[in-house]
C-alpha cells in the first residue's frame, strides 16, 4: 500500500498538461509522481479499452517493454547474493551447449549490453514468428548460430537477445521458470500484486489494450506473443506497483547496497548505461531510469535518487512520447520551464469556401498534393503517400490533425489573388515554410 499526499497545485498543472496531450491524441495511459514514497499525483487518462469505453486508472495494467530489464538484472544480483553465480562467470559455465563463439561472454557482458550478441528481434517476422509462442530455447535458437557482432567487452550495443539469455540463466541456475523466480523473489516480497509476466491467453483484470494511431484513427496494435520478449520485455505492471519497486532501491530488501551500486556501474563504451537502467542528469539533478516500447505500449520509469522522486509513465498508445512526458512532469515538480502543447479549436467554415480550396498544388516538379473538401475539413494527399486531415482554424488557415509529435505545429494557409481566386498554399512545419502553387 502506497501513501498518498496529494498536492493540489501540482495536480492542477499536471492535469492541464496531460489533458492537452489527450486532446492531441498524444497520450493514453497512467502517470504517477511521488517523493520519498508518498504519492503527490497519480491519474489515468484516456481509455484502457476503446471498444468498451473502459477508462485508464492508476490501477490499470500496462505492458512494460524494456522496463522489464531492470527486474531481470535484479534477479541476477539476487542469485549472486545467494552464491549461485557471479556476474563475472562465463555464460558457458551456466548454460550447457553454448556455441564456441560465446566462450568469452560473461553475465556482466549480457547485463550491460557489451556481449556482441546479435539482435534476435531483427530476425523475427512479426506477422508469423511473432504471433506464435516459443520456448526460451526456441527464442535462443533464433540467434545462437549467428556470429557475434563484436568481441565481448570491446563495444556497446543494445541487445534484447542478451536479456533473453539472462532469463535462461535465471531458469537454469534457480531451477524454476523465470516468471516464478521473479514472482517469489521480487514481486511478492514487495507486495507488487498487480505486476507479473504477461501471457496472451491469461484473463487479466484491468489489462489495457495497446493502440496505434493511423491516419488520425485509433487501431488495435499488432499481436505479439509475449514469449518472444520474455526476460527482455514481458512484464506488466501499474504505476502504483512501480513505486513499490522504486522504493526498494533505497533499501537492502534484496541485496546489499554495495551490490545494488553495480547496477549503475557504467559501461566503458557508453557513459550512461548500467545493468538494465540508464544514468544521466536532468535539471541539474541525477537521473536513473529506463524506457520501454512493445506493440501498443510505451513506458518510462525515472528515479531522481537525491530527491527520492519517482516518476512513472505508462501508455497504451504508440503516438505517446513517454520520455518527453516524464521530463515535463519532472519540470513541473521541480519548478522548471516547460511547454503545454497547443490545442487547436476547429472553426466553422462555409462549404463553398472549403470547395474553393479543392484541387492540385505543386511544391516542386513531381511533388503534387491533392486537396479535397469534406465535412468541415480538407484532406491532403501526396501522390503515392498517406492522407492527412486538415481542420480549419479560420477561413484561410488549417492545421494538421495528427498524433505525431513532430507534426503537431503543421499549418496550411491558402492565398487568393485580387479577383478572389485561390492561387497557392503555404505549408509551415516547425520553422520551415514551403509554397505550393495551385495547378488544377
């Protein structure tokens, strides 16, 4: 059970920011801000399931993606504390039947992505292999016969495959499935009742559905069997449970602090990555955290250890930028500058004015956009490209309806000659402007 001490001023500012993101189709999920274990603000936004109109709440369960990796790293440190392995052990001593090329690879190399393991996700057809359950060995078989990308310890390359192997090591050394070990050794001791290993065939209360945004419309994210990400990304959780996890880093619940400090031991090739977590600074404060992304879900869990601040962002919409959301929540908490995204309010424009803008506009030879008039909107399509909706801000200026963060400021303005005929449009993206003359 987490303690809640809401901060009304903080909550008001956060809610204004989050509601703007929701309006722009740039957030659906739950957030939490806490200090010293006390919840200052937690809330759900948008819908966990759009088909049934179920709202997101702080108790909604989201797939974590790569935030799973820090749990896997902790499981390894627990086994080390129990005397069952050492992080400097070669993995060939722990996993029978390793290829000869893996002889120099240690557990440490897997933990901090310096093993050179080829990325198995690059070898998966998400429409076939990604839909079918595999054993852990079946996942390992996807990459075990491939050469290492570099000699272990000589470079840094993010590797989900390395964490698949860590999951296999946990099973081999502990004698129990990864899911069971994490449950018994980490989740149960912390009271993380709403966290676990996700399985598609499991009926899971309060589970969020993952969504993509396509041409301005919500669509179900592609199916992924969670045996594929396994120890690299198969856990689910809630923002409230993640606070319980965060608080364990200030204690010796699992391992001594001296062992915990190895999680933040830097790779010699990447100055900000340790064991399943990244280190850095923000607003002049030390920051430890990690993000995650998996079909339909994007996540970020940040810890400011000196202030004992935890910020959790869990989203079931892939047009979300969880890193920017977490950064802005921290800015609000710490009194730093931040921006609230501009929310456009569509204006009503007569249909004959909309019809006058219909036609073809040429930006450059071979680059022609076709404008069509609809019900209180225009649509724009480039030859062979996707279609975008343009909503009116005034009779001459339109904005692009999109969940894409980079296109949030896109505007189209139409111009007429002295006779009132439409002559051209100007597209403004960020600080750049492009003119397209009407040719038909």
